[in-house]
C-alpha cells in the first residue's frame, strides 16, 4: 500500500486498505511512504521560515536540535499517525513501513 507522507491516509488509501483486508488471507502488508523528497523539502523550508521570523522579531533561537533531528521528529509523528490507523485493522500497528 502506497501512502503520500505529506497527506497521510486519504479516502482512496482507506478504501484500498479495506480491500486489502477483505482480499488477503495473510495479516501482512507492506506500507510504502511516497513523496519523501517533498516532505524533506517542506520541513527544511518551514525551519528556514521560522528562523527568518525569529530574526525579524529579534528573538534568539537557542534550539540545539539539528535539522536531521527535526526531520526525524516530524517523520516519527507522521508514521505514528499511520500506525494508529493500522492498529484498527487486521494488519495491526506493527505493519511494516518503508
């Protein structure tokens, strides 16, 4: 099942998930996150915009988080939201996400 990481579960994705539950005998499913390049670019742009806003408002950003940590945190939140949806299915929240 392919999921756009930026949009998350959409109506068509949910419909395909229901079909997968009906048509598969096994309880295994691989979820592929699509459009990761757009996700990375949007996170970087958002951080740049936030930093520019802080400069224009004369605020000092003391954030010690690296860009990699920020991206990973946002990615983890997206994946956890997807896992929460799968928890309600026969595939369970331990579905393999790549």
